[in-house]
């Protein structure tokens, strides 16, 4: 069984479907999606529909990203709605063909509400954004670091658990995932011109990428413990 982490999709359904074929998602793979399924790209609705269907046939863990949080918050106030729209929520509404956020299908709200804040295995931690190195992940939920804090490879420190962590959220402008030994960031700017969607085998360092033009490529990271 492979454990595969998939970075920020941001409404890029073509890239996601291409990546699933390129990485050859299999029923015995554990697929961990790191959040930010919506906003900025052209088909947020299609991405969520895809993931809902994928959960019926595969071992899927979906984490909550800051864009799902903003989308859920926008139901609470006009101010939150305006902020969400300015961060790409307008493209999400367009993908649904609606003008009012309350017209989003109930099953899509349930999908977002059911996403996990983080995921932990015997060997790895999976988060959307970043973490505080000397606190448990549960302790960090109230502070929001795991949803909002940018990942800085020069400042990042190992987590107290001793487990490496896999994150997204912070676009790696070089288009390739970045490893600092104890942490790997796999947000490679899928919705940007020239950006890619990344899938990483967390045990081997092998990764696959696809883009909105249907192009594919792959590579490998050297998984060496480091500070």
C-alpha cells in the first residue's frame, strides 16, 4: 500500500484527473488530500464532486484548507463573504453557476465540514499549512497555524513527535516540491500559469505532477532526515 499526499487543487479538475491517471491511484493506496479544493481555478464544483465519488471506491483522507474555512465562514457575514470572494471565491460561485453561496449543494457543505484538521500515521504528519514544533497538533487547532501559517523552509523546525510532516498552502514557485528533511511542501501552484498539481509517495519520495493542459511529469526527492 502506498501513502500518497496530494497538494492544493484549487478547482483544477483537469489537472486532478490527469494526475490520478499519471500516479495510477489504486484501491489499496491511501490518498491524503491536503486541502484547498476550491477557489481560483475554473471548476471547484467538479473537484468536490470528484472527491465525493472517489471516497466511495478508494481510501481517501481529506484535510481542511484555509480556503474551505473561508468559504464556510462566508455564510456568517457579508464581511466574510466579501473577503472570500476576493480570495478566489468568485470563481467558485461561477463553477456552480450561482450568485448566492447558500445555493451550494448541501452535500458539498457536508464534504467541507467533514474534512479533518490534520492527519497522523505511525510515520508521518499531514497538515494543510504549517505547525508549531513544540506543541501537539491538537493543541494547535485554536491558534490556526496548521491552516494559515506560510511554510518557510529556512525557518522550519522538526516537530516534537519526531515525525516528518507533509504540507501544502505555500506555493513553491519553482514548480517542484521542496524538502528540508523533516518537512516537505507539495503546493506547486496548480492554478498559476505554468503551475503543477503534485502527488507524493511519502515513503519513497517519488512524485508525479500534472497541469491544466494535461501535461505530465515526475521526479523524486531524497528523503534524508534533516534540521
